[in-house]
C-alpha cells in the first residue's frame, strides 16, 4: 500500500498546478510608485504571478538611473519605467532590452501657477521634473515642441516626486510641472492652472516599458515568459472584468497610498488605457529615440529599434494564441 501511495503522490505532484509547487523567486521594481504600474501590482495582489509559478517581490527604487543600476547589477530581475532611461543606458553599453510595454500613452497633465494662463507664458520660467532622462522631461519637451517653444526657453529643474513639485509651485520655487492625470484634481484644488492634457499633444509614448537584461532573457526565458503572461492576464482582467473594481480600488489605495476618492478616480482613468497585448508602440519609441539622437548628436545608425527592443517572447505568446483569453 505504501508503494502505491508514493506512486500516486508522485504523479499528483506532476499534475498539480504550478501555484501548488515551489514558486520561482523573481524581484521586480519600478521607478517610484504610480497608477501607471497598476497591472504589475494587480498581477501580484490577484495571485496571477503565483498562478504562473512565480514568487514575485515588488520593491520600489526611486529614480530611473538608480533603478537601471540595480537591474544591471542583478539586484533585481526586471524593471518598469519610461523608455527614456533604458534607451540612454543601452546607448551607454548596458546589456538591456525593452521586452514589452504596459502603457503606451503619456497620461500627464501640465500644471502651472495660476497666473500662467497660456503656453507662451512659460518662456523664462522654471519647470520642475522628477529627474533628467525620464517621462517627466519627455512630457515637457514634447509639449514645448508642440507649442513651438524652444527647449532652452525654459529651465528644467529636478525637483523630486509629484507631491514635492506641487509644494514647490505653491511656495513659488517652481512655475510649473507635469503630473499624472490622476493627480490633476489635487493640483486644481490647490488653485493651480491646468495648462494642457499631454495625451492631446503626444499621441503615443512608451511610458511604462518592461525591461530585462538580455543575458537574463537568454538564461531564464521561461521565467521571463511567465512574468509577461501574468502581467498580460492582469491587463486583460482589468479591461473586461468590471466586478474587479472594488479589489482594484483597494489595490490602488493600499499600494499608492491614495484616499478612496482618488483611488476611484485613478481606476476610472487607468482601467482601459493599458496596452493589450502589452507590446511597445513603435511610433512612440521612435519619437523617444529621435529626441535622444538630437540631444546627443550621435549617428542615426545607432538608433535602430532592434538595438533597444526584444519582443521575441511577445511574438512567441502571440503565436501560441496566449492572448486569446476566453
């Protein structure tokens, strides 16, 4: 009987779902915390990483440069952030690749002091950004370009996170900044002027790319694939399952320290904007690379998309009809 039991137990293990077996550890980080990362946190809190056999630890690392240093140093296995940071790192020799993008929209609002009423009023003004090389800087530069205002007509000042920049505007240290759309209501309540909705100006921008080392992709392809599967399913469920509203609002409130009303507003803004499948918009990435090419003066030949992008796993999942959820 004992032998029969052992055989039965062995085959039960083989047929058990991955969530019941030992989970593979995976450390992921984003540059700060914002609703743009909702699919990552939803995949964690809804148990989807576990479903695909991963024990994912989510850590917060502030600043794109520091985030990528951790990724290059193999302190983390994957990261998410705007395309600007990995593109610059790759140009500097980093062995990184963008493997997909969960958000291809620039969901930022340009806010200013109340006496700045039109774009031309920005000339000579101090504009706060989180740091150089990230989505904040790109948003400002893209808006200035659309308004035919030279980039050097304003002074860009690294000024910390969204709340810190809004406080600086109130105190008179800054004249304007860009913040996530979900925070626009907070700025308006503080008496600031809503100068522009950036998505009306920038039609496509890889704001939340998923980044891994190419060597990690080579050695741990199945792990990377399962990570993408979990995130993809999270995006799909956010889009098609309105019954997840309460859980999702709770995730937003907990993970990003938002009050109930702000969390509900963030849910309404972000639920349907994530890319499914989470592929990288070529036009948006090309725009980013063109800005970097103009800034650096490097030859255009160095900016081939294949140097920055590896969506071979996305291609594989597409071929396997993974994205055809029932």
